[in-house]
C-alpha cells in the first residue's frame, strides 16, 4: 500500500534540495538493531497514551524531541506512543527528504514487520493541529489507512493538507535543526518522478534495498519515550531468612 502525499507532487518537485555528498563522504553509519519479534503482532500494542508525552529520536545526524498532546489527535497519539515504546522506529531510514517540504519515514527495516502493520490501520482523527512547520503527521493512502509512516512538515502546508484530513498529532520541540539537516541529496521518490528510493521496493525489501542503493540516507538509531519518565518497578523485598533451629538437647 503506497502511503504518499500525491497532491504535493507539483510543488514538491520545485523544493530546494541539498547537493550530493562530496566524493568520499557518507552519512554517519549505524548498525541496524535486531527486530523485536513482538512487532509482528500489532494487536499487542494498544496502550492508551498519556495526555502529554515526549519521544526522543536519536539519529545519525543528532537528536530531536517530539511532544504529543493526546487531545490533538487521540488515535494518532496512541499509535505513535505504542510504536515508539515497542522500538518500531529503531533502524528506520528517512527515505523521503524534501528540504523545503517534508521528511517522511516509517518503513521498518524488516519488510515482514511493515507487512504486519499494513493490515492494522487506525481510523482518522479530526484535524485540530494544523500541518505547520515542525508538526508531525501520519501519512496515509486514503481515509482510515494510517499505519506507521510519518512525515514532519518543513514548511506551512496546512492550507493543502488540513483540508485533506491529515491530522497532525505532535510537534518537534527540540532539534528541528537536526531534522532540517537530514540528508536530502536523493530528492523525491522514484515512483513520484524523482531519483530517490522506490517506495514499493523499500516496503517489500526493507533495509536490504535502501542500504545497497541509497547508502547516504540518515536513519533513526533509537527512539524512546522520555516524558513521563518510565516508572521503575518496585524492588522486591528480600525473602526473610528462615529462623535458625534451636539446638537439640
């Protein structure tokens, strides 16, 4: 299932893009983490998100933080919260980076995981948080098709996207300069007329396709909920020692 913002084709093709890396230069490398096998079963991840939470993304370019207020888009906030807590975004590439428009990501390095979540969409939220710079939103392929793919708005696109039902659910509150510096030299996706990754191949082949053909793409090293801080489980009391037996007379 192709999750793109097709209405933006004309405008995004005009977006300024960074030049390719100089000869011999590559994006920072980081090994792909092992896949959490639980991610193959989306039904396991249905926790309700806190009213306010923050997720920290550590990337090959630095860190950024997303703040989410659940009231802005409850269903999207819950899905994002569960994906981050499950480690879904660790190792995920920023495969569509249009410097003056958006940054899109959310295809698992493991295509089996992407396939599993493609059959677990969430319903749409009403648009309350507009698609302004720094707002993060789920991509979709039509009504009620949101799964795991996200995009961060690099400019104000509320006029185009709000009316189409793209409901922002959070905002990058720290590290927007990191997002702006993600590698964008490949430009638009191949299936959208550019020289970047083919979304269908990235979906079906995962990291094997992206790492071989687009090695300069930046990616997420890890993502975690940093507020509210996880509550440590109470330490178990040490078992009481059995009373010593009285010596027999």
